[in-house]
């Protein structure tokens, strides 16, 4: 698993343009932005991400070797830029928002058979609203599962997760939501190496379903998210590529699309 210096996390935070509610998905800013909860932005709201980086910073406390369970601290960093478009009472509007979040958590790693790993986790993040400056706490818990296998020349990764997240502050227009995800990544050798590391690449897909992700708004129809999809290309090396002290086990560029949100997503770790 990747190890990062704390100086790297601090540096990334310093370059965030505008802090927002703590969370790891850009769609959460759309839902938790105070003006949207108040209904100030009207109808037909849609957000497009210019870019979304999720850096999986972590610290392993116990390795899951020989069938033993593992333990690690996680503190992923997410940076993104959003453009929110919609129609208000005075006509069309466009609002640009910066997003930055760190969500500390703790994760167990439990081997199941020879190929699967279960990862129960809990997490909590603290962030500031993009417009009003209110400090908000977002917490959650869930479980992830992952399987990696090699079928001749094909590297195949499968992932799934289920989680529940909720704002720490009471809000009568949002009560928390659940998310279910399933993913697959398939890679083949690319025929070249980076130093002594053999390169491979391929394609991946992720499907996300949401339950309870409904934002009631004053004087306007609610914003409801039911599902999202993501497809893209991925790259990895064997052994894992490292730049300075930063490990890059899985680099991917994809396009996320669905209700109310679309845009480019850049990842440096298979998200399971």
C-alpha cells in the first residue's frame, strides 16, 4: 500500500483554491452547498467537474500477511474544480467552486480465501462551506471488497463497496445517504518497461447506486441522485511504479456521468 509523507498532504492543501464540505466525491459539494439547501439556485441544477484528483494517502500499522488481518490509517486527499449551472428566479446562472477535502479514517483488512480482501472502515472529515464559511463534519462507515488475479496475460481487479454517510450537524433537508459501488479493471501488457518495471494498461468501469440521496429545497423541486457511472483507461507497472517516495499502484483517467454530475476523474489507486 502507498506511503506518503505528511509534508505532501500539507502542500496539497495549500494549493486548494476554496475549501468545501469534507468528502471524497465532487457531487457532495453540489448537495451540501448551503445555497442549494436553501433553494437559492432554482431548478435544473447540474455540476461538471473540471478535474478530480483522489490521492490515497495512508499509513499501514499492521500488514495482512499469512492470513492475518491488517490495519491501516487512511487520509485520502481530494482536489477538484466544479462548474455549477442552473436556472434561478432571475434566469440562468453559472457558479465556479473549488473543492478540497481530507477524510481521516481507520480500515481493517481481512483476507477471505486466496484472492479476496474485505476492508471494513470508519471515517470522519472536517471541512468548511464554500460560501458561508461554516465548519461541517461528515462521517461514515462501510465495507469494501477487492479481488486481484492474473489470467495468463490479463490482470483483472474486481471491487465492491457499501457505505453510509451523514452530516454531523442536524439538517432537516438532508438525513444521510447510502452508496453501493461495483467495479472491474482489466489490463494487458503494453510491451515496454519504465526502467525495470513492466508496463500494462487497460480499461475500467464503475457503477454507483445511491439510496436516500435526496435534497429537499425551499420553493423548488428536490435534487435526487439515484446512480452514476464511470468509465476510463488505466495504467500500472509490475513492480509498482514509484516517483520519489510516492507509490502509484494504479493511475487512471475516466469520465463520470449520470444525474446532476459529470466530468473527468483522475485516480492514483483502484478505489477499493
